[in-house]
């Protein structure tokens, strides 16, 4: 048997078979003696059968194919090639090398050079030669294939270029949208939400709303927009939610059916989803809250959208108030008369905006009641017409969620179109055990629901009232025990403080508020009037009496419990500011603000009542930042407490700590704080008179016996005990922080340095800040205490502010007042002419009128008293006459209270400058005429005019104004017929 089959003979046969019939001239095939033998039919040997790949299974041990072992292909038996299979990129490179084309064509204008595209995996197969057992390609066919390949590659590149540009455009639009949302979120949080009541109806808010609400503020804006006209509290939400569990109305059955059809593609509201129970609770609570409305099919979609953006209680409040609107309530309660009115309004709106569609609907007799109403309430049993579609919609539907079947990948099939993948689904075997487990869990849920007590709303309210009464009784019992004997019952403070962690959600908020206030009052009563210092190691090791040891334990327990109480209160405030939901979920997020307000009130009370006790600086650190809080209630509460503390502080230590913290807060926030924060500094007791009086108030009042008195009235043993008693009393007085006058002045000096540092920083860096009026007012009050070295620079800064024109009238008056307060104190020793400040005040006097500037009259009168009366030796008669004339003219344009103040000031000026009576004479004095339009008081010739305005004021409707005008016309006498009565003259 002949079994010799070489690969060379096989290749020769294949080549001759695939050669063309007609060869070109000049080309001949070489003669091969073995060709005829190879063309003859040969007998197959046993090696042929073993060399064929008859089965699809692979051999266990892979072998390297030899040249003598022929392989199999789809179109016949051909020998295996020595080269490995080529990928599409390799084929393309070989083609470009043969044709002489560059591997990378030159980039066309407008096309990006850094983008490289690869053709599809099957695109380059068109360039391959046909198998050896098939006719070879002709030159025209190969050329056509190359042309088609070039077109396919160009088309592929063009298509991929378009896709890349499309993706780039989509990403650019997405980034732009995200940037718009981020900017909108900042605007909502910083501008709109803090000022919601004033900005809710503005066009800016409406335009931003139409652009879409950012997810982070969506729930809050919805709650504010919907409002709470029904005054529903979170407690009511809980009551109705609990009541819905015990309700067996038919509407609850419909709720269960409708929840499964609510946004089914999300799979979050269906049974087993994270929002299934929450949605059922809200809808059931509303059914119990409004049994007259019940549940209407479609309500679940509204509630679901609210739940995705709000907490459970807030979602229920918004849901109930939204459905309470007239339009929604008319359709949900099937008020046919009101529904017809809404239908008529809709048709008018429809016709105006979409006239063609409206005409189309009218041609087919489509009325709004056919396509606007999607469902009707459950309680509406009587219908005017049978609605087959509505009945079908209420039929129960089950969402069948088939388990995804596992896919098995089979061997692919290759044909002339390419490779076809083959897969099959793995059969799923249903287990009966899973069904049994589901039945058991369902039965357990039913048993739990049946085990819960069925309570009505009234019973729930009674239960809550009983719990509150029980907690109140316990708080009162503990508080009374502590106040009756603080030393022995100090441990009960800890028990009372533990009630701050009340875990019952029905009464948690109320109980915590009561405990915070009760502890605050207890500490105010039992805290001693001295600061408790920690014991040293020597004092701890010393043996003392039982009473002393008991007192030490009381003081140690008091300080520790006071510290823990302050930490709890501070944490309550932090929870409100951060709005972080706790794991226990005892207190809802909406209740945080109420708890925080009570906590702030307690801290403010302790700030004022216990300025001498431990941790007072910690309380200051908590209160001062809250002075600048966005909540108006909290801010006013803290500012009032700080002002009260500064007014009551006679020692100065607490004031110094407060000023330090205020300075740090103002600087850290870059002077962006409310003016009320700096206005509190105006309450500082930093006057020398107050220093002397405060030292006398705080100094020890007890008078000790002299040595002669002791020797005369006491025995030797009594004198010895009296000496020890007086020594102990002196130590107690030192512990009570009785400060000397020198130390108090030192504290006030340090406090003033910090205050002026704040003021000067604002004058230098933030001249256009809203704090400038407060700074000028503070400088005007404390100007007499400023160091002389700063006078020149400060006066230059004040004059620069006035000349800049950036100040309003009140601020410029504060500048003038500050300047003259400086000059009236230590500034008397300086040779400074404040003529420019006189000129500015004289020029702006006509701005006083009965409008908004009427409130600034008090500052004007204070300036006049400082400028003219107290500095009368430096004021010329011309200047005084000009001010009297202009003030009298301005008094005709002000309210009666301001007019009386101006006339009273003129009376003082007439007494201060006796020669001013020439203004009451009709005859002119000297040369020239009076020029009222001139703003220079020295050169307007006031001596050549008269106070004719007083005759007009004599007919004023206010009786006091008439009396003052007549008094001034008489020359302002101190006695006689023209004198004022005692009551007016004292003013």
C-alpha cells in the first residue's frame, strides 16, 4: 500500500488546479515528471484517516503540527501553514506595503491627528487570497477588492470620527449641565433659601426653578413652596401612620395593589424594595387622616416622588397639603360642579395655546373629562356611567419577575457571512423548599400584624399624654430632691441628665426640652458664687474633716455634671447645624431646630447668670458664633444675652474673654458678620466713672474689729478664735474674686485694645462693609479713651471717609461725632483745627427732614453740643450765629419731637453766646447780605439776618413748639413772663 503523501506534491497539485486556463504569452509552466502521477487518483492509506481531524474534541496533549500532516478547512483538505493566523491590522500593513501607500495617510484639514482608528475585524479579509483549492483572483477583482477595502476603511474612520465627536459633544453638554446645577445649588443655598419669604415670588427664583432644582435642595424647596397650611406636626404623622396599620378599609387593599404598579422599572417601591413600606405607610396615614377622601388610584405616584426627596414625616406633610389644594381636592373628591369649571378653564387655555390640536379634538368630540381624569376615589361608589376601563384598571395585577436564566456558550459556527456565536439557556429547576419558606415568612408577618394592638387616634393621644405626665413627674421629683439638699443629692443630677437621652419617639422631643430647661434652673440655684478649682496632689493627700470631704465631693461632682451638661447642649446645637440623621431615629430632622433653640436659650441663660463659674469661656465660644447665625430667633437670643452680660460685668474678666472671641470670629470670617455682633460691644462698661463705682460695689463690705476692740470685748481664747475666723473670711473674699481698682483698670485697658484693634482693621480693610456704621458709632463712644498717638491718623481717616462720598448721612454724622469726642477729651492739648468737620455738619444740616433722617436728629444734637457748647472758647461768634440760623430753618421741616430738640439746642446756644441776640433784631449789623446757600459758616454773613422762622413756628400745631418759639423770640429769658416752666426748662 502506498502511503507516501508529501506536502510538496500536495502544494503543487493545489497550485496547478487554481492556475488560470489561459496563460499569458511567454509564460510556461515547468515540466514536472511527478505531475501526472499526482493527478491520478490515489489510494488512501491508513495515515490519511489518522491525519484528519474527524472529531471536534481536542487531543489531551497538544502537538506541534508538522508539514506532512495536512489540515481541514471548510472548502477541502489543504496543508497547514507554517505562519500563524494574521490579525486585521497585520493584513492591512502588508497590503499597504505591497501597494506602496503610507501606513498613516496624511491628516485631512479639520480632522484631529491624535485619533487612530482600526477597521473592523472582518474588514481586511477581503484582501486575503482565496484558498488554494479555489480559483485565484483576477487582477481586476483584486483591484476592485482593494478599492472596496479602501472605501470600507474610509467609511469606518468617518463613522468612528462622527461617534467620537458625538460622544465629545454629549460629555461637554453633561459637564455644562453639571456646572449649571452646581452654580444653581450655591445660589439656592446662599441667596434664596435664607430669604425665602422675600424672594419666592421673584422672577429670578422662577427662572431658576424652570431650569430644574438641584437634588440637594429639591426637598427643602418643595416643602417651603407647598407650605403647611394644615399645621401638621411630625407627631400627627406618626399617629396616623400607626393607625393605618390597624385599619382594614378597602382603600388599604387598593394601596397594596397600586404600590406594585408605581414606577415598576425602578424596583424600589415593589414588595421587598427599600421604599415599599415607607410608601405604604404614607398612603395609609393619609387614608386615616382624610377618610372622606380615602385613597385614589394614582396617589402613589405623587407620594413616591415626594418620598424620594423628603423624609417620611416631611413627605406626608407635603403630600397632605398638596392634595388639600382646591384643584386637586375637587378631582379627588369628585366635586362635579367644580370639575366642570376647571374643565372649562382648561379648554380656554388649550384653545389659546394649541388651536389646531384643539380643533382636532373637537372634531372627534373629545372632551377634557375623557382624557384628563385617569382614576376616581374608592369611596365614590355611585358613578354616573359605567367605566369599563376604570374597573379593569382596578383589577389586581402581579408583576412576574422571572429569574434570569444562566447562559451556556457553545462552539461558534462559521459560514460565508462570518462567525455566528451559539448559546443556550440553562434550565432552571424550581425548588419547593423556597415556596415553603416564603409561605412561612408570610404567615409570620401576618401573625406580627395581628399581634399589634389596634389603637384609635384618641387612644394614642391619651397614651402619649400619660407618658408625658409620667416623665414630668420624674423630672419634678429629681429637681426637688436636688434643690432641697444639693450636697447629698448631687448624684441625682446625673440621673436627671440621663433623661436627655430619651428614646421613646412619641415624647422624646418634649422630654429633652423639659430636661434641658430643668437642669439649667438647677445649676443656676446650686452653683456657688466662686470658681471651683481642682485640688492639688498635696490637698488630696491631706486628711480633712468629714464635712470638708463631703463638700469636696459635691464640688467635684457638680463641676463634672455641669461639664457633661454643657457638652450635651453643645452637641444638640451641632446636630441642628449639621442636620445629620442619627442611627436611633428617635428625633426627626425637623425637630432639631426646636431642640436647638431650647439649647441656645439654656446656654444664654447660663452665660448671663454664671459669669464667674467654671467653663464660662467655653459657653462664650458656643454663643458668639451663633450671634451671626442665619436663624433670626437664635441670633437675637445670643446678641441679647451678650449685651446683658457685658452690662452686668463689674469685674471685667468675662468681658475680656467675650471681646477676644468676638475679635477672632470677625477676623476668621473676613469681616462678613452681622452688625449686631459689633453693636454688642457698645454695652461694655469701660468708663472711668463706672470703674470706680464697680470697684466699690465688688469690694468687701465687712468691717473687721480692731485690736483695741478685741482686747476690750473678747477674752484671750475668743480673740484667738476671732483671728482664725477673720483669716478664713479674707481667704473667702479672695476666692470670690474681689478685684482691686488697679487690676480692673488693667483688664479694661486690655479689652479696649482689642476693641480698637477690631475697629481699626475694619476702617483699613473693609471701609465699604455694613459694619462701618457700627464701627463709627463705637469710636464715637470710646473716642475719649483712645491714645493720643493715634489722633492725627484717625482724624485723617475720618475726613477721608467723609470726602469719599461712600457714607450715608448717619455714618457721616458718626464720623463727625467721633472726631469731636476725640478733640473734647485728651485732644484739647493738641493744636488741631476741625474746621472741615464744622463745614461738613453745617453743609448737611438741610438733609434733616420729616422722613427717614428724622431718626438721626439725636446724633446731630449730640454733635452740636460737643462742637459748640463744650468747645465754646474755640468757636467764633460768626460760626455760632450761622449754626443757630440754619438750625432754625431746618426746624420747619422736621417732626415735632425733632423741632423741639432743635429749639432747645438753640436756647442753650443763646445762653452760651449772649451776643447771638442780634438775630432777634430786624436791623442789619455790618456790611453785606446773608447768603444762606453758602456752605461756609464763617463767610455767610449770619449777623445780617433774623430768625423770622420763629414767628412761623408760633403758629405751629404742637403746643410745646409754640411755647419754645415764643420763649426764643423773647430772648430766652430764665425768669419772667417769657420764661419756660420748670418741666420744659429742665429738658
